[in-house]
C-alpha cells in the first residue's frame, strides 16, 4: 500500500511543480502502465487532490497557488484559544507511556502536546512531519525523534508528499495525536489543506490508537479535505466551553476528555 501512496504522492508533487500532468508522461516517468496511472489519477481526483482533464489531470482551482489566499500561519493560529490548547496539550501528553511509538501531527494544538511532554520519558519514539515540533522535542534527552522528510509548507512548518508518505507507510505507531480544522458526527475529521490531509490519513491507518486534539471551535465544523470517519477516533480531547460538544458528536465518541 505504501508504494501506491508514494507513487500518488510523486504524481501530486509533479502536478504542483507543473500545474498539470499527462498520463502518458507519468507512465514513462514512473515506470508503470497507463492503466495504473489512470487509476491513480482517478483516486486523486475522487479525494479532491487533482481534477481530471483529457489525457491527464491538473490541480484543483484552490490548489493552483502554493498557498490559499489568506492562509493563516501557524504562529497566528497558535494565538487563538491559546490557554485551551495548552490544557489540551498537557492532557494529551500525559497519555504517552515509556516505550511507545507515537505519531505527532502538525498544528498549534499538537505543538502544545510536544511542549508538555515530560523529560522523564524513556524509550519513546516520536515521528512528526512538523519541523517546529521536532525542534520542540530536542529538549527531551531520552526521546528519539524521526522527521518524515518531504515538501515544505512554510506557513505551517509542515512536510508533505511525496516522501513523507513513504516514511509513514513503513511505521506502525501505538498512538497518534491528530490535529484538524473540524470534527463532526457526519463528516468525521476534516482539514483545510488537501496535502496535509493526505499525511493525516496515512497516520490514522498506521496507528493502533487515534487521539484527536481539538479546541471547542473545531467541534461540529466541516472543512474541505476528508481525513477519517468519526468511528476511527478512540479519544477526543477538547476544552470546556458553553454547553459543550454537539450532542450528535458526543454519541459517537467512546472516550471524551474535556479539560
């Protein structure tokens, strides 16, 4: 499966460089049949990451520029609901046990998880596609940190396809701490960026336990890129606000922690 994901990541990378790609050129470049390429293009089109054209595909309209107009930097989003994110980060960090292998997703709330980790942890391996998160983890003497590699998205300090997919496909994690732009009963976990959503999807697939960390502003919201169904979530950690999470979401989450 990771070979398919890596190939599709390479197709996306080529589309981002050139604006569009042709099935015949991809077949020659990747050393696979045009039938296989068309299957890849159809799958990428179905997930909203490309749009099919005659003989190939091109980027969706909202991805034809490297960043969406008005995209918010990680530093700016970190200032929103910052106290809540710190509480969520501390609660999530307390779940990690010695000897675990952990995926730590990109984002402002997952950054707070990294900041809250105890220096007494032993034998923990953390895999992240967040450059800022890797730097936060440098202070932990007995934690092994693996950075995925891949293409840099500077505003988010995140690494995406193609190479991040290949690395993640080779690792099985005990636990994933997953950030998002929305989590709802109907759409599950969603994200604003298709490239980052692709990374999040494989993290979910490769994890024994999925912990979503999301402040109250994300609850009941639906963003444009699908990550996972709500049934894939084992634990949701959020903050106390107003009347609490939507009732339909509450009914879908087995383990809800409100901090």
